C-alpha cells in the first residue's frame, strides 16, 4: 500500500472545484478579505509557535545549567571528602609512627 502525501490529492480539477465553491459561497469581493485573514492567522500561529519553541529551549538550557552546577558541587564535595580522608589517614600513620 502506497501512502500519498496529504497534498497529493489536490490535483488540478480538485483545486479548481475548491476555488469555484469558495467564490460561490463568499463572493468575489470577500475572497481577498478571507485571504488576508488567513494570512494574518498564519503569521500569528507562526509567531506563537516560535514563542513556545523559545520557551522550551530556554527551559531545557536552564535545566542543563542546573544539572551542570549540581555536578560541579558534587565533584567539589567529593574532593573535600577525599582530602579529609587522606588527611585523617596521614594523621593516623603519623600517630602509629610515633608509637613505634
């Protein structure tokens, strides 16, 4: 089974039929007004979708920054704990060395 693209069904005769029906329904003088309205709606939709995309991108970037900062904090904490453990081990070895 072959799937056709959605606009493939709009060949020449179908397009003409749609145009004729539109002219009959709305009249010749209303067609430009309808076209302007559709164009305006399309621009507003595009603008809104771009705004949503920008919001999503900024939220993702903020989340990534938070994750990076948490990772940095965790690494710093691990380094402090390692240094403290090493210091305690050195002190323990020094105390054992004095006892001998």
